[in-house]
C-alpha cells in the first residue's frame, strides 16, 4: 500500500469583541450573517444555512426550492468552548455524499482580556485523497482568512 501523503493542518484565528457564549451562538445560529456568499454547494440560490445542535447534527444549506445539501456532521458540541464537524467538500469545492473522504473542522472559543479568541483548524485533509493538496493550497493563507474575518465583522 502506498505511503499516505502528509498534508499539514490549516489553522486560523481571530479575536472578537464578544464572550465565548456570544461567539459560539453567533457561529452556530447566525451563519447566514457571516458565511461567505461564494461558499455554496447548491446549484440554485441559497435560502438558508443551519446547524442542528449536538453531536450527530448536520450543518447544511438549502435553496429556494427547499433542496438541502449537508456541509458535514457535528462531531463535538461543547458550548461555549468547542465545536468540531466533518467537511464534505471535494477539491473542486463540490459536495461529497458522506464522511469517508471528508476532512474535519475544529473550532475553539477561548476567553481573553479583549473578548474571545476564535481558533479554527482544518484537520485530516489527507482524507480528501487526490484532492488533498488542492484543498490545502486553497485554504492555506494569511490568518484570519475570509470566513473568520466575516465572522469577526458580525460580532
């Protein structure tokens, strides 16, 4: 069996002017306010985004016709400190149907003197197989990145 290619984790962070509780709620309940509009898996116009709270819950989007696509499944739900989920996106940023080839996203909310440090890590990128390097290259860049920058603006 060929040796598995090592792909580093991608880590980003931002400090927001809010408590960990407010930050966790905004991250999981106000997705439509901060999720980049270009991050869409649907073919038609997106109508909404949501997290189903708790381990095993989905985070997903739906279009104007009610069609749904899962972005992933919640693996860790520890409000207001930790959240982890699978990331069902391929190297061309299209949906994949299950978690077999899905990497994971880990988010931590840590109280600081100035608010909350929100740390986000894309981990286990090797699970994307041949697409892993392409995904790493797309995600790797200066912190906080578009997604966390938008999140910070909301708070």
